[in-house]
DNA sequence: TTAGAGTTGGCCCC
DNA sequence: GGGGCCAACTCTAA
C-alpha cells in the first residue's frame, strides 16, 4: 500500500496559480479516484527552472537573465506560502529541480510515480504552450488523463475569439460586449487534502532563499515592500476592499503615480500574475462590495474594468501571431525606430537627467513595481516621446524587472504607449517635467529614489540642470557630476518624434492602400505650413519606395 | 463615406 | 479644477 496504487494517484502541477483557493486544477486532482476502493494519493508539484533562476553576472542589475532578483524573491515567497498552506491541509509542495528542461522533469515524475491523472492550469503564453504541449503529448501517449482548466483569467480567451468570429476583439468595448459575466469562483474551503504519494528516490527540496540560489551581492538592495504568496494576496485584497467608498469611486486615471509609501492602486497585479490571487475570486469580491453601495464607477476605469483590461490583453495576445514583436505582427504599426545604445542604457539605468523618469526607472529596478501612469511616462519617453527607441527594447527591460511582469499585458501596453497598436494619438506626449509635478510638486518621490537630489530646492527638483551653480553646490549635487545632464532636450526631441511618427503613419497608409493617391493628397493637405517642405520630400521618398516595391 | 468614440496629454484661460 | 483648444490619429458602426 506504500507505493502509489495505479490509477488513483493524481498530480497537480503548479506553475502560475500558486494558490489553494479557487484552483480548479487542484480541485480536480484532489477528487481523482474518490469512491474507488484503493487509497487516493495527491502529488502537488512545482519544478524549479534553472534557466529562470540561475544568477546572470552579465545582467544589468541583480537577477537571472530572465528575471530581476525582486521577482525571484517574490516567487520564492509565494512557493513558501503555498507549501505552508498545503501543509495545513495535510499535504505539502513537492519541489523538484529540473536539470535542464522543466517539461522533461514533469514527464519523468509522471512515469516514476505512476500518475493516473495530471491537472494543471491552462497557460496561453507561447513559451508555456510549447512546454505544456510536450508534457500533454507525453501524458496522453502514456495513458495518463490530462485536465487543463482555464482559471488564470476571468474568461477563456479561445472562447471569446470564437464568439467574435475567429478573431480577437481589438477594442476594449467590443471585448466587453462579447465577454458577459465570468464563471463563478470555487468557494469551497478545504479542511484536508488526500495524503501525499510516495516519491521514492526523488530529492525533495525545501524552498530555497535568494542567497541559496547564489545571489550574494544583494545585501544592499532595497527589499521591495510587497511580499509574495496567497496569504499576503488575500490579506491585501481584503484590506483594499474594506474601504468600500474607495472601491466604489475607484477611477484608474485619477490615481497618483508618485504615491509610493501608500500606492494609489491595490498593487494586486503581482499576485494576479503568479496566481496567488484568483482573478475570478477578486471579481466576485468586488461585486460583493458594489452590492452594498449606492453608486460605483464602471469599466473601463473601475476596479472591475482593470480586471477586464487584463483579460482583453490576454485574449488579443492569444489570437495574434507574433504578438511580442513588431515584424510579422498584423496589429502592430511598422515604425522605423532608431538604434541608440547610449540613450537606451541611460533610460534603462535611470541616468537620463530627467529626475521624474530616472526615479521611476530606479523604483522599477529596486521594487519591481511602479504605478501604471509612471510606466506610461517612461515608456512614452523611450519610444515615441523623446528617444524614438524600439518598444521591444523597453519591453525586455520591463519583462525582466517587473514583479508583475505579464507577457500579454506587458507587450500590449508597450504597443499601446508607443502608438504601435490600440492607441494612435502620438501628439499626446507625457512631459518628463510637468506630468509628475502635477501630482508631486515637492518631488518627494524623486527625493526618495534619487537620494543625491534630496536637497535640491523644490523649484528645481524636476529640472535640476536649470538650478544656478550656487544652488547646486548648496544642495550637494552638481549637475553633470553628481547627477547627469539631460541626455535629450525634451522640447526638440518630442517635436522630432512627432514628425517621425507622422512619417511612419503616412508610410503605413501607403502600404495599406498603395493604389489610392487620394489618401496621400488629403494627408498632404493636412500638413502644417512649416513642415510643408520636409513632408513633401518624405512623401515623395515614400512614393518612390512604394513604386519600387511594386 | 462619414460621424463618433477612444482608460488616463499639454497648455492656456478662467 | 474645469473647459476648450491643439492637430489629427484609427477603428467601428451606420
């Protein structure tokens, strides 16, 4: 009876979905074999991926090649918490280390432990789809039952696409009108789980610390104020939802991006990313609050609206080939971004000379989290606003450093902010000076994340290069020595960017409709007087290029 | 073909 | 802090 009896052992394979509540994969695995004569066994498994966790000394900040140390820490905390919660139910987390490939490690365990049913949450990211296909193919070929419920998102992206005639809805409103109401979460609370199966010769690891993973030089790193795990996720959610008036009045664009001691949003995104919090359970709890108040805000700006945005991007990303790049991506504008490694590095390392931009990038590196509008500011600055650098470069930095880094949402928002898709009003540029000042005129946010500027007087904190030398000396911060001079002039850079965006758009109109001269004429007529010469020459260049192409 | 809508800009004026 | 303008984008629905 010690060894797992055939066909009554189930494995729940955790990847995202690091929670016990509203977890259909866990629920199915725990029910497997109920009523059968033989004893039931449950194997709750997580596989550590060395390619995700191995320190990369060549990286631009502490962490692995794929993830900054803040997210790695968050993941480890989430695993510890999951293990603790499973232990309270008489089980535990079986932590395995993959030698190389995670899928291979899962397949080996399935075979060695004689698993009859494998349950894991469906994951729509390309990397996960490939990995999961490998495991599913192996399991089915071995006669193992496989169950992969959709529970990371409110809705099933494939179903929404089907309802929309085979194509993903490309506007939020059309998404919302198709989506309807999400399925209810599983509300049952377990008092116990089936006993663990025998793991034989397998080495079961305790959840490692970041230090044990080989991150040695991080003692001086600021530890982000957000702890990983389901317990913290539920606590945080309850705390946010307790203030019913705040929930009812929540309007995303009105939040303060410079608030960092007490962020103006819930900061539940990293918990949703790892599945420490179920989006359906969160949705359900918000609806509960709405029932008890007279009025509440509505999508897209409301809290519910934010969850729907998440699902919107998941759906579009699932139905769009090459969603994570410009080339070969049908919904992405083809824009001739420039290459400038020096400017890019200044942006990435928080050395642009614009304190508002640099403070945000430093918060990203240290905390792995910034307010949504702060992300907008720096994304606009890197791409269409000031530097005209490819959104994929910025996407890579965010993807590695954010603790809530989410493939669908991150790529979607980078296309949005760079006016490559979804949003096209490239004349609207975030000012690296006035935008932050509006919320935080004293520059407290800047002073916290860029200590060298902490004594800069209020009137110069957003533009320290304009401070007289005597003031710089008094503030112990000489611009050009202690803090960089601006790497671009926003005035001229943003004008140049608008011009280039206009040209790129004109070019894409030509590509879309090469036979129609009409569109071209009308766009020429709309050109402002001062730019007449350059725009005409640009258009003639485009025409030439276009005729060559034909 | 066209009108209207689109999560969250800056600037100036009151 | 609210409203209108800037200069004009794309996509959808009719």
